[in-house]
C-alpha cells in the first residue's frame, strides 16, 4: 500500500469520515460544520470541505 497520499490508503478512511459526518448532520442539523468536521475525524474545515464535496457533490 502506498502511503504517499494514494487513494488506496486514504479512500476508505475518508469514506468512513464522510459517512460519520452525514450521520452527525442528520442527527444534529444545527451543529456547526467545524464541530461536525472534527467529530468526524477531519483535522481542518478545509480538508472536510474538500473530501465531503468530492464524495457527495455538496458543500
């Protein structure tokens, strides 16, 4: 497995994080995006926005 940013490594992790974010957004619709991002395992709002948009097409 290539760990230099290959999607083979980050893809499954990001997918789990996006799934978690979607579940949190459904349960806590008034929570801030930043709190959802951190609770889902993202290290920043920017990385959350990039991965979430790529996975869902939504911003």
